[in-house]
C-alpha cells in the first residue's frame, strides 16, 4: 500500500468515525429525537461507497457478504464494454454513410471528374488549415471523402503511388479513396507505407480501411509476411480503443482468420 492510499484510508475512516460520534452525541443531548429506520438506511447508503477504500468485504449478520471492490471492478468493466460498443457502432455508421452516399454514380468522367477532384483537394486543405478540430469539421471531411470515392475511379490518368507519397494530405486522401473504391493489389506495399507514415488521424483511419479493401481483393493468404509484421508492430503505437486502432485490428483480424 502506498503512502497516499494510507492517508486516504485514514481520512475516510476518521470521517466515518466522526460521523458516528456525531450521531451518538446528538442522541445523548437530545434523547427525545428519534432516528427512524429510513434515516438509518439512508445513512448506511451514504457510507457504503466509501467502505470499499477500507475493506475488501464485510460480512453482515445472517451471512450476507458485500464485496465492494469486486463490484466496483464489474461496474468499470461494464462501462468499458459499453463504451467499446458505442465506438464500434459509430465506426459502422460512418462506413455505412460512406457506402450509402457513394452507391450511385453521377456520370461525371474524364476532365470534369479531374476538375472536381482538384476542387475537393483544395477544400480539404483549406478545411484542415482554417478550422479547429470539431465534429462539424470531421463530418465535412467525410463528405469530401465520399465524393472522392465516387470520382477518383473515373480519372483516366491517376498515378496512385505518387499520390500516396505526396506531402499534401488532400492528395494522399485521393489515393486512399481510389483504392478503397477500386482496390488494386499491386499498390498494397505503397499503401501500407503511406498508412503507417500518415500524419493526419482522419487520413490514417481511411488509409487502414483502404488497406483492408485491397487485402480483400488480393486474398489474405497472399499477403506477404513482412507486411503483416509491419502492420502488427505498428498497432501498439495507436491509442487503445481509438477508431484507428479498431480499423487496424479489423485488418489484422482478416489475416488471422485466413491463417
């Protein structure tokens, strides 16, 4: 037990003892003041949350045993599981929204598609530069990404590897969108390099999803062992439970099931 834990236990025990002494003093000074059963129950409920800092458990008359710390651990575990479920639902809704928006084409091809892609890249760059992180900014970035998914497959001249290596985040996003929409296994090494070096969290999230799409097209059994190791060794660098961590875990899960 640390010194700080010992001090906390001493303070809590002192507070409970002083409270009990106070109740006893009131009873001595004013014996006519009656304390009914409801009051005693409320007082007990007020004290119980603090007892976990003092005892592992306490046994009451009749054999009833209260396990404070185990109960706290179960509550914390339940809250953590609920949070993970909420985040997983959020991930699924984001991907479903992208799939819904991009499910229909609008017939834009050639030079018209290239011009629209350039406009979206400029908007993405401006958005990142001029707006602080917020749900509204993330939502607009998702809209831009969905448009890129729809438009980039229509580009007749697109150097995917060069876009993946670009210092511009919007240009890299076009490559992730194209490979997410049209997975090409030959670009997997360059895509993995870009995903692991990606400096923007939003971009990296979708880069990992693009990696998953390309692996599905290639076949998990055909992914080189070195690629699997690189992705696995990167996972600890991500915050546990983050959307990027879950996206990468999903990619690794594909290959584990295949193996």
